[in-house]
C-alpha cells in the first residue's frame, strides 16, 4: 500500500527554485548589511566632525578666557605693586586708582573683557587696601596691602 503522504512531493524543479530563492535572499541580506554598515560609518564620521568642531570652538573659548584671566591677574599684581610704591613714597593710600597714573603706572589697567576699572577698596581706617578682579569662572582674584 502506497501512502500518498509518505511520497516525496519535491521534484528537481522545485529544489532548483528553492535554491535560487535562498541565493537571492542571501544576496539581498548581504546588500542590506553592507548598506547598514556604510550608513553607520557615515553617521559616525558626521558625529565625530560635529564633536571636533564643537571641541575646537570650546578650546578657543577656554584659551581666550584663560588668557583674559592671566591678564587680569597680571594687572592686579601691577596695580598692587604701584599701590605699595605710592604708599612708601607718600606714607598714605590713594583714594582711587587714578591717583597712580602717570607717576606709578603709565595707565591704570582695566578689565580686558569690559574695559572697566578693577575693584579697589580702601579700609575704613585708611591703613590698608584690597584690589581685585572677577575671573571668567566668577571667582575673585584679590591682593591686599600694604
């Protein structure tokens, strides 16, 4: 007794068609994989370029802030030195920084960012002073005298 369910219904033509479909599927999968890899690489390069550009602009900004802060500190040292010289010569403290020019400073330095005078405070008893600058990180650089 022949059981039709046990008979193989595969003919050589069906196997060839199945093999062709498998090959086409594998080729499409390979192309899709290559497309995804290329797209991912392009996105990585794009992000790296944006990050590099952002990093460069941040580096320039940080460099400028650092440069301005160094100028502020140098100015405060110069002003404080001029104040000490003024004090030794006159045995008094000037009421304003403008009194230092032109004898002790050719020109009173100002903040490089806003061109304003630095903070100068004479103590209530008139025997000491404080001269300071606000740095780019909002901290204060302060020197006192005499």
